[in-house]
C-alpha cells in the first residue's frame, strides 16, 4: 500500500525560520537578571543634556565648568545641518529640543556657541516660534528656558500657582507626574518673578508643601540625587531649587549625580527602561511560542522583583504597580498593564501574588469615567490623562488575569472607549503615534471581550483595513511610510477580531521581507515622548511586535 503525503508548504518553513531567528536575536539582548537591555544606543538624549546643563549652571557653575563645557560641545556637535535639534541625535529636527537647546547654549556659553544659537533660533522662526508647537506643556517648558536667558521678560512668564501645594488632590490632578518639576520651578518664580503682595503671601503658604512633595519623590527613589533617573526631569527640579536657593542637600546630591552619569562624550541619558524593554520582548516571545522557554523564567522573576510595594505618596498612588525603570521608579498604568498581561502568559505560580496586587492597583486607579490615565485618577493633563490606548491595555490586563468581560470595570471602560472613538473609526493614543496602533489595540480588546461584532469594533476594523498601504503594510494611517511596529500591531488586531489569515498575508510577507541580517527588524520612532513633539524608538517593542504578529499568523493558519 502506498502512502501519499502532501508536499510541505515552503512558506511554513520560512515563517518558522523567521520566528526562530527573530526570537534568538531577541534573546541575545537578555541579561542574566532577565532584562532585555537596549540601552547601548537608545538612551542618548538632547533634552537630558539640556536639563543637566541648566541645573549645573545654576547649582555649581564653577565646580562643574568641565561638565558644562563638555555638554555644550556635544550639543553643538549634534546640531542638525538645518540648525535644529532632535530629541535623539540624528533624527529630524523638532521644535521642543531646538528651542531649549539654543536657549541653554546661550545661557552657558553665549560667545562660543553664538553661531549655533543663531542657527537654532532661525530654525524656530521658520517653524513659527513657540506658539506653533502643538503642545501647551512643551510651550510652557520652552518659555521657562527663554526666560532664563532673557528672551522673555519675567512678567511675561506664566505663573506656577504655588498655593495649590496646599491641596494635594487638586495639584495631583493639575500636574500629575509633573508635580516635582512644576513645584521646583514655582519656587524659583517666587524669588524671581514680579508677584503681587497677595501672590507672595500665597507662595509663602504653599512653599513648605511644595518642598515636601519634591522630597517625597526624592526619598522614594532612594535619595540618589535624581528624580525619575532622568537627566531632563532632574535638571528641571535642580534648576528650580537652585534658583530658589532652597533644599541645598538635594541640589548638592543632584550635582553629584550629574557628574556620575555624564557620558564621556558629553551627554546625559533619558533614563533606563528596563521594565519597558523587557515587557515588550517577553510578550512577543510568549506569543510566538516561547512562553515555556526557561530563559523567560528570569524575566518573570524580574517582574515580580520590580513590582513596588510602597505607595507613591507625591502622586497619591497605592502600592502594587510597576514603573518603566527599577524597583523605586514612578508608577505607570501602561507598564503595570503590559507586565500583568505578560505574567499571565508565562507558566508557574510564583507570580500569582504579583498579578493579584497589580489587578487591585488597576482597579483603584480607574477613573470615575471608566478610563485610565498614566498614574493619577481623574486627571485630564495632556500626555497623562485618559487615553484609549492606556485604557485598552488596562482592560487587556484585567481580562488576561481572569476578570470576566461582563465585570463592571470592563463594561465601564468599554463604554468610555465607544465614546472616545473618532468619527472615522480610529482611536487616539498618548504614547504611540496616531492612529494605527491604538485602533488595532482597541479592536483586539473588544474582540477579546466577545464584542468583535459591536459597532465600535466594526468601525475600528473598517478604519484599519482602509489604512492599509498598497503593499499590505501599515504606517500611521495618514500617509507616513510603513513601520514594523504598526504593521505588526495591525496584523495582530485583525487576526484577534476573526480576520482570515489570507487577508493579512501581504502584511506578513512585508514583515518577512523587512528582516535584518541576524533575524531582527529595524526600529522606527513611533513612540511619543511628548505627543506631536518628540518621538523615540524602542527596539524591544519592534522585535516583540513582529514576533507577536508572526506567531498569531502561524497559529491562525494551523
């Protein structure tokens, strides 16, 4: 008797090889402690360097003259040919980094950097000036720097209302994670900005509480001299305190931190993203069939260790959250949600307690309207307030942890999302560029909740399909070139909604064609550091999203 066997599908072999090579390339970035580390080429920061330079200029101009000279030299070397700067050197010029870079060079080296300052200001004039920046918060920070160098008179500066420090619930909703920066600069304004007698009285009343909030963050992080382990944030806080001639212990510690952390080439970093890199890498590997790989056990243990068990007092956050960096970092719904989803996909019982505490934290952080923001309930602050992408990631985490789809937390969130949908069916995102990834994420979440045929999901799917480029890939949905990140999330979302494998096959082919030697994928700047103003790339997210899409496609065709 003769057995007839079907010819093997050569595409299946190609797909398996791509997943295998991509996974092994990703594992090469894993440290022994479980962190997928992409710090070598992804932490260089123009804003971090600007923050450090302004802080050192006001806090220790003579003792840190060598650091100031090195940082100014680096800024001049990384200025683009068009006169502007980008947040990450080598990318296209951006208004925020250009405004503050030209201002800080004028502050610390007006003679030696005069040509660079003039070129930067010409770029800003061509851009339309500060008022053309599409983000009021960024305009506010830029105006601070313009005030430092006299380009704006003190009376032209918007006042930080220091008296709100008397009302913790109010200032948290007003400032969110900007509390330490806003209060430090407000303390400086109380010394340098012309105020009415009544405003002076209010400032004096608010000063002790403002200092207390700044110190709460400082001490939560271990009194290292840094805030958020980030040179830009630390620079703003240290600049404000130094100009106000307050908290000399914190100012001195910040100066020492800047000295310890300056790169020999003259720049300072944005801050480590250990949790953010690792959660995206682990999620992609788990969905590509590597959940049981013993190498991911180290990452699961890392997540359990990184969960924080102390409340974050300055922001009014309860314990049980994760941040984007280490064990004493700032709270984040995005990281908490994604890490919970990863832990629920990995085997073992060692993370059960961490999952339970994380679910409790998300429950307590849900806004009264049903949405989630970054880390403070019911705030509406730009870049931190209610966000469709953040909300669906929180809902995903709850569903992955076993919360039923008809639970009140889930139902309230889905109702809010339906109201937040744009008229064309797309969704906004605070932390990823518009609109492909947020729309794909919402579609996936509605499908996971059993609502793939709901009107919100159908409109999201229609928008996503209409945004597909002619070669089957996706960009931002508005004409930008395709990226691995957006194509991967679109494929994943459509497959989750019940789309057949054939409908996304062109996108899969595009992903396979984009592989780099060694098995990885090229990362693009699709992450919003400040929405519409500054973007950055996250290679771990890129690799993880490609593997997630290919893994789901392989499961679908099987």
